[in-house]
C-alpha cells in the first residue's frame, strides 16, 4: 500500500470512530459499562453466514425437542430423573407455571447462542433465552450500515425481528437485577416506536409492574421472581391467554444442562425420535461434550463417560494438563448468568480446582452444576480506538459471536427462525473467559466481500 493510500484509509477509520462516538445515545447503552470502539466490523465469509442462518432453525428444533422431552418426563413417557434434574431447586409455583397445559408448546421467541470461534469451527457454550445486547446490536448494526452495506441482518434487522414476535407492541419488563441493560432497551424501544408507532413498545420496571392487556417481553430472570410482586399474576395471565408473554415461564428450558442431556446415552432414543439424524450430528458438532455433576454412586465396574473415573471427587485430583474443562452452574441462580460461576480448570491452582469440584457436588441436587470440555478460540488481529491516545491500534483477540434469532409464526411448535444480527465480542487473546468487559471490542458482523 502506498503512503497516500495508507493515510486515506486511516482517515476513513477515524471518521468512523467519530461517527460511532457522536451516535452514542445520550443515556448510553449499558449502565456504568464501557467497551472499546472499532472502525471495522467483523467480516464473515458467505459460507459462515449461511451456516449461521441455518443454525437458528436447528436450535429452534432442539429447544422444541427439549420442551417435548421434559413434557414426556413429567407424563412418565421418559425417565422421571430428567424432570427431577430440571426442576431441582425451583419453587412449586414456578414448576406449576411451566407445566401449564395451554402453554405446553411455547418456547422462547428469541434464541441467542454463545459461539466460540475456534480453528476448526464454532462451539456453542450455552443458549440464552433472556439475552442482553439486543439494543446494543441494533445500534451497532444501524450505525455501521452507514458505511458498511453488508451488515448481517441490515440496519433495522433487530427491530424487524423483535416486531415479528410482538407485532402489536409490548411492555418490556426489566428487573433491577437486569438494570445494566435498561439503557439499551430504552433506546431500542424508541427505535421500535419510530418504525411501528408511538408508544407501542414501552420499558417498565418489573418491581412496580401491574399486568395490563398488553403483550410482555420478560426481561427478568425467573430466579428473581420473589422480588417482582406481579410475577405470579403475570404468569397466570399468560396461562389463561389474557396476554402474550415471551420468553414463557419455563425455567427448565433456561438450564445449561441441556447440552449434557443431549449427550446422555440413556436419552439417545428420545433425541432420535425428535430430531433427524443429520440435525443430531450437526448439533453434536456444535455442542461440547458435557456432564451433570450428580454425586450418586457409580458401580465399581463402571466409569463416568470419557473421564476414566468412578467417583466425581476423583475429578479434583486431575492434573492441570487434564483439566481442559469448564465448571458452571446450570441455572436458577444469580450466579448462573454473566459467567459469574464459570471456573476454567486449567487456569486454577490445584486446591482451587478441587474446591470448585467439591462445591459443585455439595450443591447438588438443589443447585446442579455442569461441566463442559473447554473449547479454545482462535487468535487474530483486529483494530480498536485507544481513547487515551486518540489513535487506532491493532490487538490480538479471541472472538465470541452472538447471533440473535427471532422465532415468529403462529405455530409455537414450529416457528420460523430468522437471523437478525450478530454481535461479536473480541477480547484480548490472553483472556480465557470471553465475556463483556471494559477491554473488549464490540462490533457487528458483516458479509465479507468476495
């Protein structure tokens, strides 16, 4: 590149940073949180974009199958221990709401997987039914579309997707526990109203909310229901068809243990009955092998699958080389989201790893933990704007992709899944946990030019 071309390219990058900074909403997008700006989105090949477009349907079918499998367990047509695992630690009122016959077919209308981008492809570390980042991804897609016409989902894709699942407007009910995301949803509701009509979409405080004859987008975790006086009334109104509520009150679908259940040999026949062979193979490619840490005794002549041990306590004796494993709470706890409970085995000293294993086993059955094979993300360079110097630099990063799928259509069991945007979280390459942080770069994804 000639010096002149290099100067022009750098000038264009600076203009993009100026555009991003001047376009930030006055109230920000995350309460008290910052991230690094970049002039460059994350380009994806057409093959990868098409793969991610198909993934939405695949995950919708998986969640629908999981929903059916739980129902079969409750009715005695599948092993009773399945529902026992999924209902562990939950109050009876939440269990009863989840089992409402009128809502049996309902699954969350937004699915967002966390995709680690490795050398050999993508690994799904978890599925989020109450995802943050909706407004942020919408804003990034909108701003970057001014200078990148190939943003995945388009400038208004996130708004169009949200409108497709709640076309008549909705109250977006946000709890104090999720308050960090209130600014982005306040901005997002304003964009929805600009596109689809004044006050059709409103942000409401969950703690003060009174159910009305309006659809509701539940932006609060079910474990937080005791702090939300109207929660039970809200769930009952949805059960009687008085309001539309998404995601539904189905705490069992929000458990991280579903990947372990997918790999469970005793359930292989049930998955085969629900999912065609090609889809099961595709999901097996995405899902890291996972275990539920149930301390029930194992016969002396048996071993825990793929681990070569006969007792979970022996896991605490693994050497650092053998600890390419991740422990995390399965769900229904404030510690089960935002990577708060994540423990990466090879990063911990031996005593801390043993302590983490012991805690996971001691928490069972009221608070199940899961363990996954650790999947390492590949490293590549990406530019960012350094606010302290006012210059643009490159940094070696690892990527977590978060595609947002909106499931529309009247058939709750077979909804249409549309990819409406992809948020890329790019963290410094020395970070093992890829999650939102002040030194992360957040950008949308674009279709790479041929």
